C-alpha cells in the first residue's frame, strides 16, 4: 500500500495537475508523508516543493479518500490518496521533480493516473469538473 496526500485545486471547471520528470501520466499534486508528519504538514510541504505556492493550513478541508492500482507499479500495488482542498498564495509553477503542470478537464481523464481518474469521476459527479 502506497499512502499519499494530495491537493485538489479546481478553477473554471478544470483541476490543476502535475507530471513528474520522466513520467507519462499526470497526477494531482502531493506526496508521501515524512515520518511524524500530519496530513496537513505533508500537504503544505509537498505543494511548496512541487508548485512553489503556500497552502493556508487553516483552510485545509478533506475532499475524500481514493484507492486504486498504483500507476507504473506491479499489479496489485494499491495507492491510497487522501485528498484535500485548500486556499493558497503564489502562482503555481513546476519546480523540483515536476516537469509540467496543466489545467485538465474531464476530457483529459485518460492522461492521469488511475487513482486520479477516480478523483476526476468524483469531481465530475459533484459538478466541479467539466
């Protein structure tokens, strides 16, 4: 089981997604916890590292937990993603291991990881993603 924390940021019916260097799929920004970190601490650190923006810890709200096959891993390797929404300051830009960021709509669902596809379905069903 791979356990991750991710940030969902939707604007104008599209969600902010990132693609790591050398990877063929986009995912929602975030990552794994460091030892002793809370979800909020992980979210703040990962988003700062990946997108160079500052998450407002007081605004963090749970958005769901999603599980599925981990993209690029052996069959049966499951990733559990706990997703959060939050306000932020700054302008998102690719940094650290991120090669590209993009604003993706539901039509781009096939460009994201399997777990991100579940999140896309959730956002579409909630009327947030077009």
